[in-house]
């Protein structure tokens, strides 16, 4: 079986928006955003949210 690192980030862009998924520790987080929202802002918000959840469940 191949050794593959876990997916840390996945971005799917479409005509009307994008889906951004990130994983931080054991916490997967998914956001659905319009194309008008800057991708950097979405990534930062997801990372901060996942860190807060990690602290709560740890």
C-alpha cells in the first residue's frame, strides 16, 4: 500500500463559487464561498477556526 500524506487543503473552484476544505490535526473544516471573497481570507479564517476546535477537543 502506498504511503500518502493526508490532504491538508483542497480547493474546488466553480463558476459561481468555490469550496475550500482544510484539515488541522483531527479537525476537517469546509467553507463554501463566492468567487468574490479573497482566497487568502478564507484560508486564514478556516485555519483559525480549526485551531479553536482543536483546543476545545484536546
